[in-house]
C-alpha cells in the first residue's frame, strides 16, 4: 500500500497499514480518509469514521 493508492497523506496510510496488520478497525475523525478507504475494494471496512 502506498499513499498514492488512496491519494492521501502517508501517515494516514501508515495507520491503515498498522490496523490491517493487527486485523483491527482504524477509527478516524477524517471524513475524507474514511470515504476514500470505503470506496477502495481492499480497504473497505477497515476504517470507521467517528
């Protein structure tokens, strides 16, 4: 996974990678990031917006 896959900041993608590695859901207040991951076939369901 790279930041270019989602078109988002690298640090958000690192948090997502950590959540995926630990098999847990990443909770975020960032609506744009949550929407981008929800639209991606591999990351849908991995992020939940507050």
